[in-house]
């Protein structure tokens, strides 16, 4: 049975958002860099790759569908249409904003910065090239990686480096995870489904760590994505509640 909603139904979401933002903020303000702390050929790195894949196309679509299926079983039926509306709106906004911001800021990824410092890769030439050329350049640099540095990559992580050759800021994976987790958590909390809410937020938090540890993003990328994800989630929820009020 669903309990009466709180006076401010957005407060729990804001509280979760604060928690998701606090840790990357502490890492950024503390001047920490999580790359290359982790041995990228280790089992831990492979597990992190599996985690980060849950936010990578096409697996990100499966992640959304899995969450919606769980909600289908856990939520009252009258919550499903608002849930679908808010998730669709939030995902569309986050995807569009991510595609706009990355080329606008044009920040190189940590792994590209490392290759520039250790192997002389020209960051300017790398990002001036089209995507297919970047894939080839990354493959060539990774072939020299074991000789030039002590860094070794598992095949999956190496493939991920070769596939993800776009700009760094903000973290699209973190933006996806935080936005989705907060929107879905709004409905789960209203239905008092606290366990799944906690798991969703831990997944979103771990997504940011996976991006930093795998050398794909800086702490400021994850922090910005966490902030933007919360804003997008709240905006989508506000539109949803307006739509429900009109209906």
C-alpha cells in the first residue's frame, strides 16, 4: 500500500543528489586523480569495465529496460505512465546536453593526456581527426603502450579505450546513471522501495568511479555530470507532475 506523499516530494531526491555529488566534489576539491591508480589488466579493472558497460550503448538501453521492468513489478500501475514519461524526457535531455557540451568544452580524456605525456601523441592532431582516424591513432598508441610505460590493459579495457575517443567533459556515462537513478528513485521512494533505491544510487556512484579509474574521465567531469544529472532529473519530474496535474 502506498503511503501519503511527503509535503515536499522532491526533498528525498535532492538528498540523494547531494550524496551522489558530495564524493566526486571531495575528490575534485582534494586535487586527487584516480588514474592510473588501478592496474588495468587486473580482475578489478575487468569488473569496472562490466559496470561501465551498463551505461554504454547498446547496453545502456538494456539497463533502462531492466529498471523499468523492475518498476513494473514493484510500483502501483498508476505510476507506470508518469515513470515512462519522466524517464524518456530525462534521458532525451541528458543525451542532447551531453552531445552539446563535449565539443563545446573540448577537454581531452585522461588516457589521451597520458599518451601525450609518455609517448608524444599530439592532442591537437588527435582531436582534429575524425572518429575513424582517432580509432586508428589510439590503436597505434596502445600497441606501443607496454614498451613505453608500465601500464598494461586487459583486452576489454583496451577495446574500450579504442572505442571511446571523444572529448571528456562532462562524463556521459555518469550523467546517464545519475539522471536515471534519481528519476526512478523518485517513484521507488514514493512506494517505499528503499532497497532498490539504495542499489540504484550505489550503481550511479560506482559508475563515476569506474570512469575515473579506467582513465576515461577526470574528477571534474564526473562532478559536473552529477550536478547536471540532478538538475535534469528534477526538471523532468517537475514536468511530469505538471502533466499529471493537468490530466
